[in-house]
């Protein structure tokens, strides 16, 4: 089963038109509405993944109500958003989750949701298989329990595999298996593909970003340089059948461009709504520096998307900054905005994982107090403390963004979550999961 687009996508620019008449030119200038919208319904989660982008675990008491969520869906319908990518936290533990899914599909808004599988019973799988407007993405970060559970927590591998089996038994074809690539699972790429083939699913690989709790483990988990090359070669061989979003176009400097959007989508074609209605430019950059507004303000989401000062800046023409002279800039576009920000590197500089090696020296020279302080942490109270203490200002903020800075990088789908050392995949004390 594949996701069916319920309505056409509007592609007219909301910022001044660029000289390019191509579709990419429209994307760079920003669209009337996001192509896909990432929406974290809750920070609550039964897991506490060590790399969780949103530091999920505990529910925020200020969560949007059911009626507020339905009002957002009404806006998305009016704006003709292609689909909404729901995540968290674990979205399925909200008591109104299925009500909201039905409301969205009844209002011509397609739904893809990311889950660790905790709620995907055989009965729920049958319900999902009967819908043409709902797609499912199961998070799995190891092709074996040993690798997966080290990141996502004890029992999480078995939970995910059981959910996949339930979907397959129900006849749900083409659901997604989402893998965050780390130095521990890069050697398992063929095994991940075999799992996807076994369940008639589609593999989706995403990049490990150093945001949320991921900032604390990035140095230890991000792929080594030789693994970056291994991943690139594997994607060249299998990329047409594997989804990546825009996760890996920094690897294009190895040679030819990889399939996918080789452009930053932040504030241009994608954005994120968090559980309390705050709107961020990028699903990988949940930080005050990238906060564009709130759907609870007058004008709602549409006003934020079309009038936000931050989004307007992101849609302005940009140069290559420090990367402009690199012959591979047109392919990698300077790398990921979120990856640079959360590793304390200048946003107009090279990606920390630049395959030409230009980010390595900057990483070695950075000061510890250059790492940005998290804007919020919803981790379970029983989770280990963050090893990194307070942090100071970043070298370059969007508020003083140079006009020749490279495009910000971080279009994406949905954040992930993980494991708790004191709970199992069965659930947590807060009554919710990721």
C-alpha cells in the first residue's frame, strides 16, 4: 500500500521569485504551503532513545487539545498540504490519536505516522491496511536486537518486529522501516534491506543528527569517514529503492548526486509543529533559534508559514559562504544546518561530516562552550543525566544570518525516540510512549 495524495500541491512562491524557472527554483523561494508537515503530537514516550531528536519521554501538560488539533487539520486542508507526517514522542499513545487520524483523512489530508510499534496490534493493523490515506513508519535502528536495543532500549527490537509482522499479516504492503544510520548499524545495511524485503516494506535511511539527546551521543555514534563512503556506495547501488529524504546529500561530494531533494527544505517546503503548537523551521532543529511562531497566535499556522520573519529569511537567495569555492557545493549545498548548529559550527561553514574533510578541523578547534544549550528536555526523570552541561552561544545565529550564507539544510520527516533503562517496551509510568 502506498500513500495516496488527496489533493494537488500548490507550488507558487510566497517569497519573491528567483531567476530560475525550475521547480527547484520554486522550492528555494518557498511554497504557498509545505509539501509535507512534520507534527509531533506528544513528547510522551515509553522509550528514551539515546539519539532522540526531541528529547522525548514525558508528556507536556500544555499539549494541544483535540479541538486545537482538528483546527490545525482544517487549516492544512484549506492550504492543500500534501500530507502530514505525525511523530513525537510516540503519537499512538494519545487517547485521541485514531480520532485525529480519521479526522485528517476525512478532510483530505493524508497521514503518515512514525511509531515504535507499541500499539500496532493485529486489530489496529487490519484497520490501517484498509485505509488508502494512512501510511506507517516503524522505527528500527539495528537489524539485530543487540544493536537496536543498545540505542532504543531492551525489548524495543521485538516490539518493532512484532508490529511489522502484524502489518504484513493484515496485508499492509509498502509500510516504511525507518533506520537512523550510526557507526553501529552501517555494517547491517544489507540485513535491513532483507528485513524490508521479507515484510514487503520499504526501507528508509536517515542521518543521525546531533540534536536533542542525539547531541550527547553524536561523537560516539555518527558514522566514521570510511563508513560514510560505504553508505554512499550502498545508496548508489540501492538508492532507487530506498527512501532517504534529503538526509545524505552531503555525501554527494563523493561523486554524483544521490536521489532525493538536494536542497534545504527548512521553512521552504517543510517545517515542524511541536506538541504545544510551536512552529519550527526544521524537524531536526527544535531550538529557540529556529522557532518561527505558534499556531496558538492570531492567524494560526497559515500566518506563521507565510509571514514568519524567520521563514522569510530562509527563503532569501543565498551564496555558498565558506563553501562557495568548493567544486562540490552545487551537490552538497554546504551540508545540514541542524548538524552544524548543534555541533557548534558556523552555519555558513562546512558540514561537520563534510566528506572532503573540511569540517574535521573546525570540530577539533571548537570550544566546548560553543555548543548550544538545549531549549527543552522531556526525558524521563529516570533517564541518565545529560553528560554535557550548560553551553554558551553559537558562533552564528539566524538573527544575524549573512546574506551570502549557504541554504539551511534539514528537510525531513519525523523525529524518532527510543528506550528507557528503567522501563520496557510495554509502557511507562506516564501512560504514553514514543
